[in-house]
C-alpha cells in the first residue's frame, strides 16, 4: 500500500510545473555562485579604503592613491580559483540556495492538498492517513536528494566553465558532509511541511521557509543566546545558532571535527523526529482537506 501511495505522490509532483522550474533556477544560481566564488578577486571597498588611509598616513601622493584605486580589478582569479571541486560544492551548499527553493517546493507540494481538495476522494476510501503522509515525506526526502545532486552537477559544470579544469578529492569526509547536508536540508523541509500542514496555507509555509533560509531570525537568536548566558548560566561561548538548521548549514565544513558533525546530525534528527511526530498527530486528529 505504501508503494502505491508513493507512486501516486511521485506522479503528482511530476505534474507540478514548479518541480522543474525550481531545479532549473537552482542550477543557474549555483552556476552564478561558482563564477562569483572563482572569478571575483578578493578586493573590496573596505580594503581600498584601508590602503588609502595607510597611504595618507605615510604622506603618499594623493594622485598615486587615486591611480591605485582605479587599477583595482574586480574580475580575475580569486582565492578559490584553484580549489578542489568538493570545496566549491561546499561553498554552494553554504550559500543555502537549495534550502530556499526546497522551502518553496515544500509549501507548494503540501499547500496544494488544501488548496485543491486533493485528499477528499482519498479520505472517502478510508485510506491510512499516516501511511499517506509517510509517502509524502518520502517524496520530500527524494526531492531533497535531487536538489543536492543538482547543486553538485551544477558545480561540476561551473567549475569546468570558470576554471577550465576540475580537480577532485573524494575523501570519506566529503561523503559524510554530503550525508549530513542531506539530513539538515531534509530536517529544514520537514519543519516547513509541519508549518504548512498546521496552517493549511501555502503562503505560511513558503514565507516561514524563506525567513529561516535567509537567517532573518539571526538577531533574535543572538538576543536569546545572550539572555541564556546572563540568566540561565549557559557557558560564555554558548551560541543558540549552533542548534538552528540554517546556521548549521552555513557553518558546517567538510573538514569539521567529529563533535561538529555529531552536533549537526543530532540536531537534524531531532528536528525531523519532532516535525514528523507533530505532523502525524495533526493528520490523525483532523481532516487534511
């Protein structure tokens, strides 16, 4: 029965125009991101200002300072130009474009259930709601894997186009990084799915996902961390952002130590478990139409 529901849900997303558009947009965004990473030199306005100030303090000729400013290059080989493919993939994942578009997909995928009344005939046939929801979460996991694969393939293409060669070091840690990134992105989308299902609103799911993906809540997290240090006796280096999915995706690197990987995996599993349990309770307690 589960396989039947899974095939039905896979067929449903195959008919969704957004399924392919989001993959295409992610592909293009990763291409542009890799170009910026590899071909934009590390000069900045701040660096130019600092150089100017240093020149003034050393009584340098102001005309010479202006010439130096004009000769600053923007395009060229950056510090990441000769990086390994896996490093560029890491930079793309840390950019979080994939979870942004996964948020949109999740909101559309689950929101369509309530917007179109898709489940009405299914419920009449007295199907297992939890089995159906399990099939939908499996589809969500599959789409997460597809989006990460899209990031990797796009990184391969962009690395070849932007640097004219590809160097690859597929170390065991890289595969651990990919697996952990998948768990984190899936955890993120299960949270968005729970919000969409609980509110029965596509807009609420997408909006919450976008807010979390862009780290707009980071200032609130900083404040909460300071309050926990001040009033709850948390360690001075405590950072609540370490337990937030989007921030963990941004911070995690291929060369992270075992403790950082363990924290990221446990964090993602906790979010997944809480989201699935709460979603299951919602589905059992009320109509999903």
